C-alpha cells in the first residue's frame, strides 16, 4: 500500500536526519549525496530537477523540493519491494 511505503520513507528520512544531526555538527554534503544515490538521484537528475523547478516555481526552496523528491522516490522503491 502506498500509504505504508510513504510512511516508511518519511521514517527513513527522519532516521537519516536524526543520525546526521546527533553530534550537532550538521549534515555533511557527502552523506546527503549518498542518500540521494540510494534512490537513484545523480548529477544529471539534480541538474534536470534544478532546471525544471526554476521554470515551474522560481521561488521554491530547493532543499524542500529535494526532500520531497527523495521521500517520493524512496516510497516508490519501498512499494515496489513490497509488491
């Protein structure tokens, strides 16, 4: 069920953020890139996303959009794994 996969995807992102911010030093870029790679986001995907986002909604915060993209892709992977 998509709702369960989406819930699990949000949990995964929450767990990632909790681990990354536990020491108080913030989130390292390399770890964010590894998280992105885990759901298939690479340099080309980031470039297309940035280009399309600026065309669709120029004032949207890129980080929030990327977070939504990661959650959505993760939920899709989880749903496919559980099908």
